[in-house]
């Protein structure tokens, strides 16, 4: 396998953010190498796999092979067992993906555009000369490679070594980390076209439990818990939830990890370096969802990286155009959602129940996240004003 000594851009990480950035760079005629440390793009799956159709079909034609099921509605449960229903008329139709196949599909698109992709390629450092970042050191099949480049794009997840190597501050406080655990359960009876969310401090302190169906008898069932309020690990709360709801289910997969819920980092570029996706903390702070943000950030970063190469200007001043565009398109909304998260997940169980009670008085076709948060922040006019602003911009 031929590996050149130089590529214009090297992307580290083969999730949706990384592959989308590589695809975008390549289709702009720029030479790009993508490094993925796992054996296969999309493996392992660290995701509940839910996403809005509108977040996908604007970028890719929907393919049946990577859609597990379509979602027509969402049920929200309060601690006392009452529920509020949000229909697709209010929030749009959703999907539960087969992430392994979806991620692989984006990588295929990137390769067709000319991106070079290597798996089992583990980045172990950046090349620096005279204080300037100018390449990547990685291992492949026990062989060390040192490949030069003009731009490094870090799409390497919440732990982002690229960010640390580049001197960017990627630290997170405990209140901005969700500890999560998820089973894939089978031999269960679930509505294959509805997602379910359970709130309450006994169920998931500072977070929620979820059921994302992948068919009639199979679902991703998980839990996210605030690391700051964690008295037991996330698996403890998940086991408790599963034992109550699905005591006879069979477990066919288990994943655990951390999710950043801080909103975008203040600084996501430096000279010759860009961070995208989870590495840049571009995750919805309320839901923990990151697929849509990953794709959007990957596309924006890819376009700016290509422009940077063509302009022969890889300075932070130029690359920061990506940060500015990201904030305008999506980042400012995540900023507001972070403030909402701080309010929403500190509610008492009694308050959760009251929100559900009030929400049940709203027509299900009109109840959406805006209405829900409006109920949740009632009595806080400043936060309500910020919420309105987020949805109008």
C-alpha cells in the first residue's frame, strides 16, 4: 500500500465528522489522508444511533441499508409514570441508523471523491518544526510513519489527542460530561416507530434514560448520567432501569463512554490545526446527540481547509473562518441549549412531573422541544428570551 510522504490535509478519526471533512476536502480537489485507528470505519458503535431525517437527507441520499427504522413520534416520561407525546408533525420524522453501515457509507463517498483512507492507523503524535505543526506520526501494522501535511483536522472524539498535542484547551468540567452506558436488547416488545425518554433523579440523575427501537423486538436502551452527580456508575442505573422495564430481555451488545455537553470549545483552531465533531465539543448539550453536528462541522471545516490550501494560508486567522461559520450555522444554538441544560437537568422530580402534566395539555402535533423548554424555564424570562432567540436565528 503506497503512502506518500506528503498530503495537503490529514484527518485523524473516521467518524461522521472526519469522513465528511475528508469527503469535502477531496471533492474540492485537495489531497487528503484519513487515519482511523480501529480496524473498520464505524466499529465500534458508540452511539444511540438516533437522528432527524432532515439532518441527513440534505447531505446524502437515504439508503435503506443503513436505516434500522423510521421514527414517527417521541414519548417523554416523568418520574410518576405520566407521559407527553411529541408527534412527527411537530418535530419531523427521525431515523434510528445502523451506524456501522452509515459511517462506512460516508467513508465510501469520501474515497470515491479521492480521499485516501487507512484503518488500523493509530496517530501517536504531530510533526513540529520550528514550533510549526507540519505533519502526523502514526503506526500501521507495527510500522511507524511520519507524513507531512499543511493542515491536521482532529476528529478524534471526546478524548481528542490532536487538541492536546496542538496546545488547545479541550478540558471539560464534570458538570459538562455525561457518563453513558447502553445495551442492545433483543427478545423485547417495543414500538418500532417511537423513541422513549425517561426523566427523574432516581432513574438518571442529571440526565435521562432512552429507548431507541431498531425493529419490533430489538432496541438500543441506554442511560446518560451527569458525571458531577454520579453516585454509582452509569451501568448501575442502566441495569436498574432494564431490570424494571425488560427483565427477560437478552443482551447482545454493550457500550459505555462519555459525552461532552459543554457546547463548542472557545477555541477550535490554531495554525495548521482544526478540531471537529466531539473533539470540538460540537454536541447537543441537552440530548447528547452529535451525528448532525458532526456532519455539519465536517463539511464546513472541509471547505475552509480546501480554501486555505488554495490560498496558501494555513494560519489560525484563516482557519478560524470555520469557527465563525460553525457558530453562525449551529454553534450559537448549542450555546443556548447549554444554558437550558443547566436549568433543565437541575429540576426536581416534582418539577419534572409538573412539566409533563402541563405538556399533556398541549396538542401533541404542536408540542415540540421549544414548547417543552418554554414550560421548563417558565419563571425565568431571561432564559426564555435566549431560547426564543436560539430558535429564530
